[in-house]
């Protein structure tokens, strides 16, 4: 059984050092995505990460996805991260606000501003309506 490597020859052990906060199954796909994105970048453009619909609930695996996005943004020298709505699932307002805060804290990084957009799951009006029934 051989050592799994990315198309650019980096082994799993090298990637584990590079991404210590992520599970092994994230390493090679993230590395390959970063490599492809670097090839597509050109000078004089605005480079953004557009991450949409995480539907985060407190403590969920979306925190790992946010960490992966941050690794990519750092490696690619992104100008900003746009979170395109549906940051959380509908629910009681306290839970929604707490989950939104947790996710946005996880995605923010120094030198790369994050811009959250509201989606239909972010306003908890569905939950408010359900409570009135």
C-alpha cells in the first residue's frame, strides 16, 4: 500500500503539518483546490472566496469547512471572504444568533475581511411563525 499524494507530489504527512486543524480527508482536496486556483489567478484582479449556504448549527462540522476556507484564503492571498447567506438553520432566535456568531468568528481572519450576506434561513421568521401556531 503506497502513500497517498496529491497531484503535485505532497504526501499526507506533509499536508497534515500544513493543515493540523483539519481531518485527513480535507488535506489532498484542499491542497489541489488551492493549486488550481493559484493557476487561475491573474494580477490586477480582485480575488474573493464566495462561500454559501453553510447552514451551520453550533459545534457542527461547518467549523472545519470554515477552517479550510481560511487556509485557502491565506494561501491564495484573497482580498475578502463573502459568506453568501444561509449561514445558519432557522430556529429559536437565541440559537440562531449564537450559531451565526460562532460561524463568523470561525471564518474571520486577519488581513482578509469577511462579509456575511443574509439568507432566508438567517432571519428566523419561520421559527417565529411556528411558535404562533
